[in-house]
C-alpha cells in the first residue's frame, strides 16, 4: 500500500485540534519573544532571562503529575479549554503591565512579568498531558505516526510565525499590541477546540488508590527502557544544549540586530524543524530510528557550539535552523514512541512524566543558561552546553542499547496488529 503523508489530516477533529494548537503556539511564541526582550531592556541582566524559565518550570513541574491524572479521569478537551483560559489571563496581565510599565515598576518592580509567566506555567502543567492524550482520541491507532508528525509540524509552524511576528510588532508598536495579539490568538484556539466533538476518556483498567495512580506514570516510564532512554536523552540535551534563553543577549550585545533580528533568531530553529517535519511526513517510519535519534542530538550539540562562537548574524541563523531540524527528528521519534507504547488509559500520566522530563527542561535549561552565562560569560556558556550535549549522547549510546536498536517500522507493525 502506498504511503499517504496526509492520512491523519483527513480526520475532521484532528484538523480542529491541530489548528487550535497552531494558533495558541503562535501566541505563546510571541509572548515568549516579547517577554524576553522587554525584561532584558528593563534589567540588562542575563540571569533575569534564566529566571523567566525557572518561574514557568516550577509550577509546570509541580503540577504535571496532577495534570496527568486529571487527563486520565476528566474530559481532556474541557481541561484544555480551561488551560487556554489561563494562557489568556497571562497575556492580559502582561498587557496591563505594558500600559504603564514605569508606574508598575515603581510599585512592584518586574514581579508582574514573573507572575504572568507563573500563570503560564500553571496552565502548562495541565495543558500538556491533556493535549497529548487528546491527540490519541482524534485518530485511529494506525495514524499515530502521521498525527505525531503533523502535530510537531503544526507546533513548529506556529513557532516560526510567532517569534518573527512578535519581533515585528514590537519594533513597530512596542509590547502592548503584542500581548493583545496573544489574547486574540488564544481566544481563537479556544473556539477551535469547542468545534471538536465530545470524546469520552478511556475507562481505567484498574481501580487503584489516588497515590498509586498519581505515580503510576513514573513507574511505567522507568520500567520501559526505550521510553526512559529517549526521555533522558532529550532531558539532558535540552538542559545543556539550549541557547534560546540567551537570544536576547546575542541579538542585543553580540550580533547587534535589535528586536527584529531577535524575532528571526527565535524563528530559525522552528523553520528548520518545520522543513524536517515535512521531510519526515513523506518518509515511511525509520528502520534505524534509534541511531538517527542519537546522531541528531549529537548534531544539535555541534550546532550549539558553532552558534556560540559565531559573530555573523546569518551563520547564527543557519546554525539555529540546522539545530532545529535535528531537534525535530528527536521530537517526532519520541512522540511516536510514547503514543505507540503507552496504554490508552495511562496517556495523561505518562505524558505528564514526558512534560517533566522534556517540556520543563526547556525552562530549567533556560535558567541553567542564564546562570552559566553569569558565571562563565555568554559565549563560553553556550559552547560548554553544546559539549555537554555531545557527552550525554555518548553516555546514552553506551548505556541504552535498546534505544540504539530502535526500529520504528517493526514498532508500528506491532502497534497496528495489537
């Protein structure tokens, strides 16, 4: 049978799901770009950029397990709608701050910015498990690979548009219209979610005490060496290898390209990721997925090193784009593994563990980047992070042979016959 790269897009509810995710991603990426630039303009302190990540990561990590349990017991679409409302409130807080920033700073400093970011983190703690679990209810099991690929593509398309749009709007009108645009995009995402037909959650196979159910996702992940290896690899790679949190510093002080340049820099990884996602959508499942995963993460570390040493704007953009393309190989493979190996009634809880390992490691990695930049300097901290990423790949290659031998083709065949 011929491979159909658009098979999952033929399902109505998945199209609404994907569209909602694209619009909300554009909004969150606009907000992330503008918050970073606005805060650095106010403080001129790279550590303040790292603290943004920590402020979002703490509630996201702390609430993820509860969010996962909720996603396996309560209607997932309803949870997502409440989380979108939280993202809307976060953008409103930032818009209010931007109306009279001087008077607000005199009273509270920049605490309003951190409060809005914390609200975002709270919403994310519940949103990630709900949306991951909802995806599996939009398409049949045979379409998990296609749906995971297009889901990643949609996120990356939003992540391309958001930073570039945020930088452009900021350069023309300042932060206020940026945050109002975030409010509008988030509201549009909520309306699209409402168009999805109601789908009931799978019935839990075992009735267990709350405490057991709360930690069952962790137990499941740690008993599955392929899932554990993939999550651990990305955890440490993102923790050490991400330079995105420091992009405002590179744009302002090293490359000297202003907010418009910052928007291009932030969009470059997503552009590379989107191009790679289209390539993978047209390819059949990879036979040597484990090896490709490890090589892609190692390549991501190399691009981080070159980016840190670069003083050319376009070389920096190129390295970020290649890094994004390599990173997306990891994202898609990990998403497919999780969808195929996780029981239907545990998707929320396993996704919560994924959020702790991967999603929040972006923010903790941002804090690590800000702290390392304060201690080592901007360029040495990024180079050090890239070197650590390569070291993590070497250890994973040695310690996780089952991940190295991963074959997505045979995994999909077993999944379709289950």
